[in-house]
C-alpha cells in the first residue's frame, strides 16, 4: 500500500470533522442570540405544556423500534442476494435460509418476551 491512499483517508476524515465544526462556528457568530424565557420553553404544537418535558418512556418502545430496524436491515441484506440468486447456487440458498432462521429465532424470542405488544 502506498502512502497516497492513507493521505486520502486522512484528508477525508479531516474534512468530515472540520466541515461541521466550521459550519456551526460560523452560524454561532452570525446568528442572533437572544434567549428569553418564552423561547426556552418546550413547544408542543401550540398546546400548553403540562409538567416536565423529561418524562420516562417505557423501554419496550425502544426495543420495538430496534426490532423494526433489525428486520428492516434484513430486507436490505436479502434484496441483493435475491437479485443474483441464480448465479449463487444451492450453497447461497442454504446460507440465506440459515440467516432467515436466525432472524426467526430472534423474532420468536421477542414474541415470547412480549416485546411486540404495544400496550
């Protein structure tokens, strides 16, 4: 490996770090900053706020969202496999079935733990 590829990566990472820092810095310098008690209140679409804005949400909502992401990613992994299915052969079919079986085991586990109940 030559040093050119490392330099490219370093420049890319530096640009990725510096761009938001510089953008937020310029916005901080140019934007007006007039905090008032009215501006610092929680906004709920015009509805008056009742209580504190920091409330505890049940964990099962978070787990439900994570399960959605897992099965959404499953679809993203299976689509390219389905496109080239004929070229891959029987071995790839077995691999895909194992992959789906692992996901089904996770789904059954979540079902048994009653994570999928919204109430």
